[in-house]
C-alpha cells in the first residue's frame, strides 16, 4: 500500500485584488470552501485570509494534483459566492496562485500564520506579502508558473 502526505501552502487573490471579502462574509466563504473541499475528498486543513486573498494549507493525496484541487476550490467557491449574492458585483478569483510545499515539521507554524491573517494584514498589504514570498522562495516572473 502506498502512503503519502504532501502539505502545500497556497495563496490566491480576488480578481484585480478587489477588497470584497469583507468581515461579514469572509468567515462564511472560508467555512463553505472548507466544507465543500472535504465533501470532495480534499483535505483543506486550514483556510483564512483577508479582504483580497486567501491562504490554504492543503494535504494532497497521491491521486490529487494541485491544479485539479485548486480548480475545484476556486471554481465552486466563486459560483457559490455569486449564487448567494454575497458581493455587490460578480465575484471572481484571479487565475494565478502561489504554492509551496511545507515539511511536516513546519505544519503547526504555517497553521498559526494562516490563522493570524487578519492581524498580520493590519500592517502589511497583500502585495507586500507576495513580494516577500517571491524573495524568500526565489520566485521571479521568468520561473513563476500560473495555474488555475
């Protein structure tokens, strides 16, 4: 029997980084995303974010690809947000996402980081955060892959 546990920290934003995930809907949206992911066999361990983006900690099974999982999570959640008219205008996630693997030893630290997103973004913009990730992980426009 094969066994795998592949932890991934994924960050993705709203289209044009529109600040539409206001306090009154953000928790509802993230709770729905987690419940829907679990119903599809996706282990979405942690999700949180701020006005214009979301952070997820996923654990992929050996049958799942990150691209397929992200299509399910982002596609269905945008549909659900629009169906329930949670935003004033049509809701869309940006096509891009940023993802890095997480070692088992760092899962607890990443959970804490994701959990503290609202506090974290009182002093930092999403743009600042992504630029820090790009620097930390050696991402450049030439090696950054975009998937949706």
